[in-house]
């Protein structure tokens, strides 16, 4: 016999699930669209020679350049994945692509101003951008030792691979081709956004966040809880500063900082999209290294009494 209040409980949960799902999805879709549009424009208006001239193949320079590219493209963690995949196809070195993938969701100008709006032009803003840059470059350097992209990318874009030429086409045709690529990329990556959003909404609905917050008061547990929430909430990096602002006074500086650094690099929906570009072992490192570095940074700030 099913308890009478079970259906009421289930209905409430479904309402919460639908609200959270739509909140995350509607927030993410414009940035996925922006990223896929950038991907289409990169495909049509750039070629391999241009990428080779712009980005050094030396590991350190390549990783730093990739991270700095994040300041140019206004894409969050959803839009940066299809754009990075397209840049790999155009010959972007692996180390630069990984650095760009991790740095762009934090270093772009939209996130700069949203963080400043929430926390002011002060310590949180500086440390968020500095640590994000350091982590992105470090992960890029780790991947620079891999000389064979077969071990990292799901689809290997060989330097001799046939590439469509758009140079002789009219501007109207180029724009049309860019939009066609945008549509293809949007629906290709969008299904994984839907899946990741569904998982995130399910976790937020059925896992008690109040329980997580209650046990996260210590200098270590607080950082771990905020890292877990960063993954669980899957908030777009353009607005996560305002969510983090709500934890000020309850959580330590270090734990909030770790939330702001790790969240844009790794959440449920972005990991789902990572798996369509990288092999499993590579995805593990892309997730694990930022996690460990964000955890270490949060602990250092907590124990140094920031």
C-alpha cells in the first residue's frame, strides 16, 4: 500500500526537478549557442596556417597562450567545449587547447565584471583569476608531454586531414556555412547538455543541500563541501559569483574561492561534454588536477587565516 502523502511528496519533487532543470538549461543554452557560433566562424574564417602562426608549439608558451585566449572569447563552460573541439581540428596544439578549455570560462570579460560586481575589485576577484590561470596552464603543461593525440582526443585531427576551403566563396556563402556548422554543433553538443542538466537537477532535487552545508563548517570539510556543490549545482560561470556571495559569512574565504575556481572548470554538464571530445583517461586528468589544485588552494587560504 502506497502512503497517501507519497504522491504529494513525489509531485513536489517533480516540481523542484522541473524548476531546477529549466533554470540550469535556460541559463546554459545561450552560451552553448554562442560557443557553437564561434565554432562555426572559426571553421569558415580561419585556417591551419593562421593557428600555427598565432600559437607557439613550445609547451610553456603554448599553455600560456591558450589560457590567455580565454580573455578574448566570451564563452562559459558550455560554449567553450565545441569551440575547443573546432580549434583542435584547425591545428591548435593540445596543451593550448586544454589551457583554453579550462581558463576561458573564468578569464573571459563577462565573468570578470560579474565577479567584480559581486565581490568588488578586491582579493576574491584577483585570486579567482590568478588561480584559474595557474591551474589552466598547469594542466596544459601536463598534457604537453603527450605527443600522440590518439591517446587524448576521441577524434584525431591529423595535420594532413582534408580541410574544406572557404576562401573562394562569397561572404554570403561563408556566413551561411558558418550558421550551418553552428546548428550541427549545437544539436551535437546540446544532447549532452540536456543529459548533464538532468543529472544535476536530479542530484539537487534528491540530495539534501542543507545536510551538506551543515557538515561543511570545518577548514577541510568546508572546502570539500563547496567543491562538491560546485559540481552539483552546475551554475554558469557568468552568474556563479552571485550564488557564492550568498555563502559569505557562513563559509570561509578559502572554500568560497575554491567554489569559484573549480566550478567553471568542472561540473556535471561540462564533464558530459568533455567525454565527447576526450578519451576517459584524459577526462579523468582534466577533472582530477583542477580538483586537487582547487582543494589545496582552499586549504591554504583557510589555514593561513585569510
